[in-house]
C-alpha cells in the first residue's frame, strides 16, 4: 500500500498507520537562525497553507516582511508522524504545507493570503503544474474564525478575478488548522540550502485583491 500511489484521498481503512515518534527537527531556520519549533515569542500569530511543492512555497513566505519563522511539513491527513515517502505515495492523506509564524505588528493575514493566491494556480485540484498527487492540493488551514472569514472572502474575490481571465473554479480547501507534522530536516528551507533546486510553483498572473475588510494581524 505504501508504494501504490492514490489519485484521491485515502479512506481511514486505506491510510497508513504511522508512528508515535515525531520526525526530529533540531536545526534552526537556515535563513534567519530562529528555532522552527515553539514556543514562539508572545504576540506572534500562526498561519498554514498548501500550494504545491513545499520547497518553493516556503520560500515565498520567508521572503515576506514581518515573518518570524517558516517551516514545511505535512497536514490534513490521517497518518500520524508520516514520512516524506509515505506522503508522496498518497497513502496518508496529508498535504505538503508551510507553517508560517508572523508578527501582526509588521504584516497581516491578508498579505499572507495575497501571497498564497498569487503564487500558484488554485484551480487544478490534486496537482500543481507537473506535480501530481493529493499532497499538492491547494489548501488554507485556519486557526480561528477571523482567519476563516478572511480566507473565504479572499477566495470569493480571487474567483471573480480568475473567472474574468478564463480560469475555472477554485478547488482550494479551507479547513480548521489540523495537526502540523514537521517534515524531515533536509526539506526545511530547501531552496536556501540548494539555491538551484527544483521549484515547480507557477502562479496564474492574476492579481489578488487585498484590503478584504478583515482586521489586520488576524
């Protein structure tokens, strides 16, 4: 089962059992030297996004102003503490995601949403460009009601913009933030470690409206 790639999310009966021990992540952020794991400084806020291969997705966020730290991992599936190979097999249900810790005094959730929407094509379902599989689906995982409202409002506005350019329906899932499982250390800030490494992300070229009416620093 671990090596028979599914093109849909697995059922609980199909999902791999996983393990009790988390993947060890001990090195600091390669770009800013901050610890990847909590506790984070008081006042910091969290966000989580899936927008294709997490190597390029993480770089989109660590380059933004007001970001305290970023990390890549797995979320939204059934298997506890999965490995990269298991996630890629499609047998865990997890998405490749970026966990973002940001300072609401320097940036806000709307700016993160804008970066999210403009950095990928959210109409492609279980793939992103040439990367195919359930772990490449588009997703916003919200930590509170204000984030949910902001995410849904931005989806509506971006759908209007996309439709005007001939794109289809957005397939992005908006769900309460599930457990975030850190990916293996070599995936963390991969493109900082490997500047010439693969990045399969490509946006639509359509701008996402900002100023969505939600409180800054959600």
